[in-house]
């Protein structure tokens, strides 16, 4: 079996498609030694609310000249606000209480100073303990990749021993597949279409919200709505 690798920046409580890629990977590398992008998924995500959707944003200041793993979190009351919003809009969800203790620990008992550490902790815990993913995790800085953009990405894949690169579909717009072939690396683009809907508060249904929406509403069946359903189609 060829070694499957995915390399993605850490996001804040990302949507289900992010975890779909993790589950397809043997090795999932957090690509956090790259430029932090403002108003992106790195420090914010959306949840369902009575007005449609709302943003949960981690305050990280305005400095742009830093990598994701260098981003510090501004201290304040954001943790309690995020937990309060989760509780307000999901306390009636069937499985909210299954995860309440975990998220209370994250937001009410711990203090986070680094964005990358927060994101990675949440992602790994959710993927492994709540969704049952078997992927192994690592950080891009451990491989000291060289070059710029695509060259750097390919160098990282080579150094981690990747033979198949798992990517989101939007990368088709900028990835040069011929360069991957020259390096002996296959590419598999995820297909985010056809995810089944589930019981969700505040219609209409919205797929592009944080994974917590799926967890609170479907509990132990959450993995089915990300990748398990594909088995039924075979």
C-alpha cells in the first residue's frame, strides 16, 4: 500500500471536509510554518444560529508578518464567549451533553497562548477520540522543507515519504499535477459533494459549518455523515 499524506494548515474547529481528508491519510502534517492569513479559517469558523450562521473568532491581533505557528492569542473573555455560544445554540441538540465536559475543559479550564497549539489539540482530539480516525500527526517544521510554494510542498512530501498526496478539490485550480508525476507522487482530490444531511437546527441546512454542529447533532454516528455513508454506495 502506498503511503498517503495530507498537508494542511491547522484550522479552528474546522468543518467535516477537513476531517474527511484526515481519515484518508496515513500521515497528516500540519503545515503551520507558513504565512498566517487574515480573515481565514485559521482562527475562526461558523456555527448554526437562529439568524443562520455566526462566526466564532479567536482574537489574534492585526500583525500579518508571522507564520501560523507564531500567532499568539490575545487574552480576554473569548473562551467563555465561544463556550456560551455553543451552549446557547446547541444545548437542545441530542448529543450536546456527550461533549460538554470536553469543551468546558478546553474553554473554561485551559488557557491558550498559541493558535497552532489550540487548533491542533482540538483537531487531533476530535479526529481520533470522537471520529475514530487512525491517522498519525506531525508538523511541517520537523522536516525543514525547502523552496517556495509548490517546490516546498513537494520537498515536504518527499522528506516525509509520501507516495500519494490527498488534497481538497479547490487545489485543482493551482496544483501542477505534472510536477507531482515527475516526483513519483500520485494525487487524490477529495470530493466534498453528496455529503448526507442530518438533523440540524435553524434551516435551511448548511454543510459548511464547524464539525461541532455534526458532533452535537449526531454524536457517535458523526463519522457516518463524513465518510461512512460512502460504504453504503459500494
